[in-house]
C-alpha cells in the first residue's frame, strides 16, 4: 500500500519526503502515529537536517512527538534510578530489557522510541526477594484473579505487572525470555552471564548485543499482539545496523541462536528486516547458516502472508479484512508456541468466555 511504502521509505531514506505533498504527510503521519513511529521519523529527519524543510504544520507535529519522546526518556531514567535505589541492597543481578535499555544506552533503536513500561530480567531464584522489596518501595500487583496469578507464576516467563502507587509507572519482571512451557528453552543464566553495563549506570546492566537482537526477535515472533509489529521490526533493523559494525557480529549471533534454540525467530527477523527495511547483512552466510531454521517450503509463503499483513499498523489506510484473519492466526500460533495443548485449550476457552462472566473485565485487559 502506498502510504505504508512512503512511511518505510521515509525512515530508510529521509530525503524521500521532499516529494511529499500535504495530503501525503497527512496519511503518513496518521499511520506513523498508529504504529508509534512518528518520533522515530522526526529523529531521522533531524539527523538528515531535513526537519526544517518540511511544511510548518508537519514540522510542529514532528517536534511535538520529539518532545513527548524526550519526556518519556526522562521518566524512564528516573524510574530506573528508583529501581536501582530499591534493589541495590539485595545485590541481585538486574538486566534492563527492550525499550528502556535502548533508551538509556542511547542506541539508534531508542531514538524516537516510545514505551509504556519497564522490563527487567532477574534470576528466578530471587523473584520473591525482588517482588517483596519492590512492594515496600511502592510497586504493587495489578488486579488479577487467582487464575491470572497462577497463569503468570506457573506458566509464564514474567510475574504479573507491577504498578507504582504514586507514579503509576508499570514494571514487568522477567526471569527468562520465553515461557517455561514453550517449545524452546533459552538459558537465562547465559543471558545474565554475558550482560554488559548500561552506560552511565552503576548497577543495572543490559543484554549483550547478540542477546539483545535475539530477545527482540523472540518478543516479536513468539508473541500474540501485533499492534506494534512494524515498530518492533524497525527496532530489529536499527539493532542489526548498529551492531553489525562489531567484528564477527553475525557469526556470533548465529552461533548464539543455535546455542539458545532461537534459530527460527532469528530466521523470521532477518527475513523480514531484509524485505521491509533492506537491512544490510552478509546474505550468503545468513542463507547457509539459517537454512535449517526455515519452516517447511510449503508453509513459508503462508507465514510470509501472515507476518507481512499482521505487521502493518492497525489503521484503515493500510488495513483490509484479510489482515484481521492473519492476526488471529498468529494469535493462536503465539499461544500454541508457548503452551502445550493440554494447557492451551482450557486457557483459550477461559479467555473466550471471560468477558461474559459477571464482574469480569474485558479480555483485552487480561493475560495471554
């Protein structure tokens, strides 16, 4: 679709916006807003010294997105400092994940990126201590019933989300990057073992470059929610472009994917980064090393259709009726990947009937 191509091209080559008319800008910004990419577009234009050349109404909108992003980043830096203050006495290894790590490390993927919560990784054996300590510092569990508590604590890779009583900040505490019930079992001890310091932080760390890419790929291609899919794929493109400057990055990435049983999500990440963002990578090495990770030949075109449709921002300008079916299929696939059938079927049935039970919140506010 033209507007999606225009948005992607503007992020890849900011000079392409010179051909935009106001009507083009109107459509592109609507889709960018939905996909949480407006501030990223503003950052790309500013880096190319083109922000001052766009029409004034557009410039004002892009600058507003930058201001919002800067405020978001300051808030995250403050919350991380509060986490450090609360947890440092425990001497627990704390690893920042996803957007907060990108932002505090000033990675290209964090420039212009908006996010609503902070994700951290801690050893599973220390979860009780961490949760209790955070409780006394104002982070409390969100409203979940007994089933939700069991769902998270027995089957998932994270605790129920915590919210600070005063600041309303949201914290997700992970003990690994895929559920224990999933088909693949990356070793969280290896993630902690190769974690690196966050620049400017004394206590918290972040994943090593290859693990950061693999976690981003897992998050996108093993989850069931696709409303931020295009943004998440852009994260992957920016991470790959940035880390590819390191010697032997791709051989190490591929070896790490095999070691952590994550070849399939990495295969999809590399495939769609090349298709949508033309991410430069050593193609011969990738094809040779990931050939065993590809899905069956007859299945791959179907997965392409599902992923490339689901990754579009959920906006009428870039959506059609088939996209909803694609997202539904990937929603089921996401649950199938992370839960065995004897758990999955009762779980999906419970989610299906929950909105109709007295006193229950809509399913969209529930786990899974």
